[in-house]
């Protein structure tokens, strides 16, 4: 609820990494690892901002932030086929009025 993100191992109760105030204090609505690139994850905050984290490029801050204008985004899911080498990765966004939007992710955050 405060914008913190924590990375845990299954064998420990303490986080391996913790990013406080990673969304400028906005609650994190959804967070998901990229299906095609294990070091990348995406976070959606309550203000309809999507943050792209690539831990191989920068493990302190997100590498990109995208604000979704117009309708409020209430849910996010990723789609892709990790067993295929094409590196296609999409983000499915559910907006408040009931619209669904699918966008493809740049290759540098999607390629294995």
C-alpha cells in the first residue's frame, strides 16, 4: 500500500532486495515477472503508471515508466510464450470502464 516492492527467496522470511517508495508512494496494484526474460518485472500503481524493472540493467530503480492516460487501469497481466525464442511479450491492461488494452513490450525487455 505504500509503494514498496520486496524480492524474496522461498527459503527466507527476509527480502533479498527491497525498494521503498518505488512508486512515489502510490499503492502497487499488480506486479508480474516477464514470462520471456527472468530479470524483468512490471509493476502497476494506483495512478495507472507502469514501471519496468530490468535487474540486469539497474537493480536500484526502474528502467522505464509509462503513464496510461485517459481511463484508470485496474488490473495488469502479461502474456507470452517463454518456450519460444521470438521474445514476444505483451501487457494486458484492464481499464475501469471495462475496456481491455493489449500492448507489446519492447524487444530489449522481452527477448530471452
